[in-house]
C-alpha cells in the first residue's frame, strides 16, 4: 500500500491553492478547481494506492471541482468516482449523453460519478466557511460486479448512507485511512479487493440486483457485515455464534466455515475482542477505581470466575496484576 500526502499548510500562503490545483491537474483523473477561499487554501489530501483502486481522504475548505470535456479527452481511466462526505454537502452535475443529472448529497450519502463524462461537484458548508472532511474512491469500471448499464442509472443519484452496506463501506474506508500504519505494501491489492466488493454490494443493494455479485464478493461482504455486527454487540452477554448466525439468516455451520477461512473460530474472535477492550479499560487511569468485575461485565463477561480463568489463560496473569500494565498485543 502506497500513501501520498499533500498539506498546503507546508507551503507559503500565496502558493497554497495553486499548488493543489496543479497537483490535481496532473493526476490520471485531472480536474479544474475554483474556490472563494483561494487566498489561504488549507487542505490535507492523502491518497492510498490499493492496486487498481485509489482511496483519497481530504480535509479542505469549500471548493468547486470540474471535470470538463477537455480534461476527459486529456485522460480517462474509465473509472467510477465515489464520494463519501462526513460533513457539509455536495451539489453534483453529471453529464450523461445529452442530458445533465443533478442532485444534492448530504453527509454519509454515497455519490457516484463517471470519469468518462464531464461532471461538476460543488462541495460546501452550511455557512460557506469552515472546512469539510470526506473520502473519495476511484474504482475501474471493469472491476465492479454490477453491469455498467445498471450502475449508470445511479450516477448523481442520492444514495443515503448511515446504515446497511453503504455504512459498512464508510466504516471500512474510515478505518483504512486512519490506521495506515497497521498495513504493509503487500496489503494494498487485498484491501482494494475489499473496497470493490463493498462498493459492488452497496450498488447492487440499491439496484436490488444482489444476484449480480460473484459468490466471492457475497462471501467477503457477508463476513465484513458479521464482523461489524460482532464489534457493535460486544457488550451484549447474549452474543454467541448462534445469535450471530440468526441475525444474518445463516446456519451456525455456515458461520463457522466463514471464520475457518480466517483462521479463528467465531467464539474465539468474540472473546479476543472483548479481552482487548477489557485490557484498554484496565490500563486507563480514568477507570482505575472501577472494580475489575464491573469492567469485565461491561464487555459481556458475566461470570467472574470464568472471566478470570480466560484472562489468565490469555495473558499469563490475573486482571489485577495486569491492571497497571500495558495491554500486550494479541496476534
């Protein structure tokens, strides 16, 4: 995985906007920029290269981004650009043939544009000032499981996020861009495949075309759904392989097969995640006066004796012995 970072605050004030403008004009999806904040343009632009997929994380003032017919002719990677905004809004215009498709998108919506056609995005805040934070993903059209003519029906269309697979995609990209240190160069193509699977699944869900996904994409997306569900419900002592399988309408044996490919059982995954959270709480000075059994119960361990045995087996010490120590890394 390769990361490129541009921070205009590292440059003289007068050069900031023009430096970012020239930088984007030289990419393989060149765009033109304009902004009312060009006199002191502060932007942090990070791009992760994941094989054929690129993920961009950006923090910037309100800006208008145009991909003109001339720029399309200059360079077209034949890709879809997906935007996910954390705050603010985007007014988009996507040319499609002889017509223009227009829509306004809000935080956590998924915005889909075609690099092969002119388009315009006006990214803005409610009061026209302040900064915006968001992500964009560039995916070659040929990689998506959903047929292109079906995907084109979603260009510039508002696809609300906040739940379902769009929320899962948003969460994965957020984690990916905030924790780059945990990945190595060889992880890029694998992570790119996950992004493509999640995007394909999100578009297929909106189009009600889930059958268009490959079996591999469905399996990987289901596994990510399950892992997110487990993480969200770790505090629930009723979280078991049986409840996880029931929540996803699959058999327990199917669930076990999915996790077998990952080299860990479902129960072990739940236990390990809970223990990691317990470790973090025990090492936190803010919870130093909270009894150990209370900390354990917060993370689903309702049987004190069982928790103590589990903790000692994993860390070779009791929770009380561990309390002031740094949590060891579990691999």
